[in-house]
C-alpha cells in the first residue's frame, strides 16, 4: 500500500483543486495537492515538501480531515487529507496542468480522481 498525503487548503469559501499533468497516471483529473510519503518521512513533512515542489508554497499542516483507502488498477493508496494553510507564497503551476480555487457547489463540474470521491462527498455535506 502506498502512503499518500494531500492538503485541503481554503481561501475564504473556496478550496484549492489541482489538475494532474496529461502525461501522468490519471492525467487531467483533478485532485488535492500532495503526493507520496517517502521512506523515513512523516506525513506532515511529506505534505510540506510536496506543496513546495508542486506549487512553490510553504504550508502549515493542521489536523487530519479524512483518511481513505482506494484501489486503483495499478496501485492501492492510503490517502490522508490534512487541513493546511498557506504560510508563505502564492500557488504556482510548477507541475500541474491547472490550479483553481473552487467552492463545494462547483465540485461536480470537475472530474476528480476516484480516491477523492468519498472526501468530496463529505466536503459537500459539511461546507
């Protein structure tokens, strides 16, 4: 099982959604910023690193919002989604095809990765 972390970053009533690069697995689907936890790394450290690499921002990692296990044809992920705040910088498209701030009412207009479906359902209920 692959440990994956992601950030739920809010800006007012909108959260940050990132579109995967076309050339990667699940290309052009939307997701939360994040990635794989490397050996010897804490989940929080991995999330800080991934946000810096993918968006050029420094984040303050908060509490866990939700955890999900999802089986893709090529891998099984244990996804931990953390609340996070931007401590420094403005999000930039360093790796993603696109990035957008969206409301929970706009979720259905964006095709997200299957692992995020349960999380998005909860977001729509709670926000």
